[in-house]
């Protein structure tokens, strides 16, 4: 092809080899990006070492702890949690403010790529309220975490007595 006027390519006729080379590069770049975005979409954080601290006397709330690992290339944001074993599940954080331990609900929890969120006593944790049945040590409870992108993450938590 000669260079000159051609309406099909913005008014300029491209040399055949240069035009095709650019198109091949664009297609190759597009094909390289597709698997990465598909992998990122299919990748999900994982709940590990989940446990629930049982309180004496049948208290109407318990606390959940564990670790949520995000080995994905994209951040993950948890926006809510629920469980068929509880009337309500909320993500809370305890902080020492002016010498007083204060607890507040956390509206969302962002976990960086290759990061983790630690749910532990005295820090970030789950508040498990209105248990629907009495749990015994060793009982297993499913907790579903809803991600900002609409996906759900299932975690298994084991009920334990508090340490003496």
C-alpha cells in the first residue's frame, strides 16, 4: 500500500506492514490483559483460624476472631457479615482512647493486595449478637462476608471457651 489519502483510516493511507503491526500489538496487549482481569475477578480472600469466644452465662453476644488473607492482585473490601447462627453480625474495632477502651462499628474493611486483616481480642473483631442457639465448645459456625463487588466469602469459626 502506498501512503496517501484513505477515508478508512482517518484520512491517511498506512503502509500495510506498519498498520498490521500496530493492530497485532493492540490485539496482543488486549489478550494479555484479559487473563489478568479474569484471574483478579476469580481470586477471593480466605478466612483462616476462625474462632468464637464463648461467654459464660449465655450472654446475648459473642466475639469472633481469626485472619482474612487476600493473596489476590486486587484489594478486597468487606462491607458486611452475616450468619444463620446469629440475628446480627457486625465488624467492630476496639481502641484505647484517652485511657478508655472504646468500641465502634467498622462500616467496611479494606484488605490490600497480598495483605491480611487480623481479627483479634482488643482490636478488629466480629460482634456476634442474638445467638439463635446455645453453642458448645467445638461447635462450628458459618459466617458469610459480603464483598463490595457483590461476591461472598464463607468462613468457618469454631466456638471456644475463654482462656482462664
